[in-house]
C-alpha cells in the first residue's frame, strides 16, 4: 500500500514537471536584480525626496507578440527602503510609515496586460497592496528588447494616504505631499 501511494505521488510529480516543461520557455524571464531598480519619490515641503528599495523580487512572463497572455508579480521588502540616512530609514520602517514589523512586503500582481497605442507601450492592470491596503491600478510600462534581454520601465503615481502611509502627525499632506511616484527599471533575460 505504501509503495502504491509513493508511486502515485512520484507519477503526479513527474506529470507536473512535464506540464511545467511544456510551458513556452521564451516567455518566462529571469530578473537581473543587480541591474534593476525600484524607487519611490515624494515631496516634503515641496522638495522631492527619493528613496530606493534595495530588496525586491519580480516574476515576469511576457511575449511581445502575445502581450495579453502575459503576467507580472512584484514583491518589495519594505524594510529595505533607503533614504540615504539610517535615522530616516528607521522612521520609514516605523508604524506611521511602512510598519514593516506588521507589513514586511508591498506587492503588485497583474490581472491584465494590453497595448497602450505606442510602440513598446503597454498598460498593466493589477492590484497594488501596501500596508495591507489594496487598490486596483493601471501601470504604464515601456518594454524594450535587445537580444534575449527585456527591460521594463515605468512610473506609477499613487496617493500614500490610500495605503495608510504616513499616519499620525504625518497624515497632514501639507508637509509630505499625498502623491508618491513609484518608479521601476526591471531588466530580465528570457529563459
């Protein structure tokens, strides 16, 4: 009986591996984190302040000939947000801002990709979740390809208060503006 159960699991595993192997490899991409960047820019007292996320992952499946069947998911380690000063970084990780102890990641999961009218221009629709709050967003993305390398560039303006970023004394948008622009440059190689 144990051998039969083990054999069934082995057979199921082999079938699952075969199905994964049958997926077109040209569409899957491996993200080169060393060449990729993710940042967020806000304005404090009308002066731009940019911080970078040092740790994030992305899973991309995109074929320019069939953009509507593509997908993207991104997970950002919010504790990796770097403003260039450790005391500011600690404040950003605190409860009033990212509250990284309770919400260690911000995520984006696409639900659709559509051409946006221009060459290499696409609209990626999906859910952006920050600090436990989710919003549907449409991200304008420019995708370029050179050989086996694809580059995904875009900027998404959001309202920080919709995600409870900057609470308490920081909820007042006259000091730190409500609009934050998330910018990304993701470099990926087709597998």
